[in-house]
C-alpha cells in the first residue's frame, strides 16, 4: 500500500498587488467631486448663439460624462504604476505542500 500523505517543498513568489477596483472607485469619486466643483464655478449666463441658460443640474450631468471616466482611467493608471513599483519587491519563499489521499 502507498503512503497516504505526501509532502514536498516548492518555491512561490509573494508580491503585493493593488486592488484595481478600489483605485478606480476612488478615481470615480474624485471625478464626481470635480464635476461638482466645475458646476459651482461655472457661469450661468445665456448663450450668445442660442440664448439658452442651462440649469446647474444639467451642467453637473454633462460634467459627469467627462470627469467620471477620466477619474476611472486615472485611478487605473495609478494602480498599474503601483503594481510595477511593487513588482520590484517580489520575494521568493519556500512553501511546504502536502497532499492527503484518503483511502477507503
């Protein structure tokens, strides 16, 4: 009968990887804040060509269409850069691996 437990040592690479969703979420939140700031700073005078005044809610919505995707992209780029920096600090460790086989 064969040995039911086998153990051996293998090498594994340990590295820290940023969570992309967190960085992209922070970028989206910063995009929303930027849209709010742009809405508050903007002037609401009638347009010279159309004589239309856009309400602040509509300006905020249009600003969101630009700032949120930009924030998502910038958050992803920051996460990529942090991953490249963290890759320099990889460690190789020895890990004990066991396989247990149950027999009837």
